[in-house]
C-alpha cells in the first residue's frame, strides 16, 4: 500500500494546492464564513497559530471532495459519498458504461474495483485531514476556546469516521499517517467501533464548542454547538439497535437546534476540484440518473407520468427523450443542486426534527412523532429548495390513521428519504431498516433494490462497500470482517 492510499498525507505536505471553500451557517441572525485560497502551503508555513486558517481550509477542501465529489474527472466528475451511496441505495441508477460503477449499482462489487478504491482513498484523506487539523489546533492555538475552527474540525472528523461506519463493510482498517511520512497501520474496526469513534469525535466537538468564549460571537458558538449536536445524534441513531436505544438518543440538545440551521459545504466554479460533484456527474456527465422504485423496493420519487412527487425531490427529463452516457438509460436530472457552485447541506435543523420524530416513534409517542413531521411539512426549510434558495410549497399534513405499525415506519423512512434526498443518508437508513430490531429487523432483500437488474442479470446482495484489495498491504488486514447491513 502506498502511503497516500489511506491518507493522501505525508505530514503537512498534503496541504499544497488548496481549494477555496465556503462553509455557510444559516442561522436566525445569519453568519457566513468564507475561507480565502492560500495558494501553496509548505511545511515551514505551519509552525504557528497563523497557519491554522490554512490548515482548516485544507481539511474543508479534502472533506468536501470526499463528501460531495467534484468536477475533477472531466465532464463525468469525481464521486463523493453522496453520489456513491446514492447509487448503492435507491436514489441514483447508473446511466453510463463503466463496469466498476455498474457493479455498485447492481450491488455486486469486487474488492479489486478501482472506482471504489478511489472513493476509499478520498474518504481516508478527508478523515486524516480533519484529524490532523484538530490536532494542530491543540498544538498551535494558544487558547482553543477562542478558535471556532477547533470544534468544527473535530465534527468533520466525526462525520468522516461515521461515513465509514454507514457506507462501508465491518472491518475497515483505520491507520495513522505521521508528520514524518511514516505510516502506522491500524487494526480493522467493526461497524460498532467505527460508530463509537464518531460518537467520541462528536462528543469532543460538542465539549469544545460549548467551551468557546471570549471574543467568539454567540452566533458562531451556537453554530458549532448545533453542528456537533446533530452529528452526535446521527451517530447515536445509527449505533442504536432496539427501540429503547433509539428513544435514548439525546433529544434535549436537538430541541435547541432551530429548524432553520444548516451547515453547508460550499462549492465554486473557480476550479473543477471545487465544483459540486453531484451536479457534474448527474447533469453534466449524465453518468447517473434519478431513480424511482428501483428494483421493486426502491423509493418512489415521481409519478407514472414522470413528474416529481413533490418539491423535495425535484427532477426533470429534458429533452423528453434524453438518455444517459450509455445511450439507452432515460436520463433524469436532479434539480436540488442547480449548478457547479450550489452548496450541499451536511447537517440541518430538519434532520434534528426527523431524529426527534424517530425517537418518539420508537417510544410509541405518535403525537410527538406526527407533530415533528407536520411542522416540517407546513414550513419546508429553504435550504432543501432548488439551489437552496427556492422555497418548497407547504405539504399536506401526515396522518397515521388506518396504518399498521409497519406502515407508519415506512412512512417515516419515506419522509427521511425525501427530506434528506441526495445528502448521503439513504444507504445508512436502508441498513438500519435491515438491522435494527426496533423495526423488525427486516429482510435486507425487502429493503434494498432486488430482482432483475435493468442492465442485465440480477441484483447482488451487497449492502455496503468492500475495503479495497490494496489494503491487504496492511499486515493487520485481510478482508472485511463481514458485509452485513
């Protein structure tokens, strides 16, 4: 294994050639943080607190690439966790010809799949960059309670660890790249252990955000608290199994998060690395098409006539005969991200309400469950509108009258699927449905796309991504411990 295959880092040298990135926090008072492009950073520039904004920018750039992808691979784009997990789940279908991507869509992947290897490396670099940045705040900052970037980097590290738990198999090796270029091979971690690591990172982030003071504005402090709170609750929800564990997910902190809150990962047209990779791969490259009812079980997002069911899953086929890169698959473009510079939400107040709704459902409190859902439907958050700026029309209130308990669960996860569409949540939700005893557990083939695959053959039985063969160079690693949901 090459030193960069896990982390893309040989100490601070990984910070060269950074991208401009905007991390925007939509708060009641409003607060935008813009990171300026530092161009080239060499190790001698990283010797004091003045380097921290640059280190933060580097970590944000690597994380955004791993999460949302970019336009770096020509018109087809480079996939991030949003796009890759969307294809393995039921949000996107493959509309091009690359066999490595078709393997993912068909849920039958090889450990030698080069595309998946790239995704693994990109996410590993993002994890390494966030962990490195947090460590540098501890080392270089005279007082971390004055550094709003410190809890932010801890939170991004939490998300990176969580993405491995949510999207990859059990038994992912987490190694450490040292500043001198050496590599400490880590042991394989189970899904539970990776989730525990995420919980630990988010807890540290919440403690660091709560400790902010001095010259830090109340808005900035609150924004970091909200980011860490949502990340922590998401990780706890994913770790939970029984109904009691789901109910125990801390909701006190979530109640303080306003529905208007959003932590966006910004994109730009300044360079292809900074492009919104979901938009580029789907609309420009036409490598992916919006799915509906994929493989019998998939989320239904449009009517039989081809119209989006509601404003949360905006999509269009234009022209009406448009086909994808493969020249055959009907090309349906998503309209949530309208161009290369549209931001993608990482954490939102809407997710806080959805987690509260699920905790209530797990404890049979249908009143609170419906109240959380219907408050969102009555006033859809602007950040889920087209381009993050076009309001979604209010939606009719939900009811559970006449529904079985299983149908109420279906309704809840459908609502999550629509609100959190193309934000990297869906694969984890399908895995939870197939695993958590609170909802069954359900047979995986009743949850994931199954049956005849539209490009020939049948769907496989993969529920997550395998660790690439390259990682067998790690003496501690042989193969995934298991590929269970």
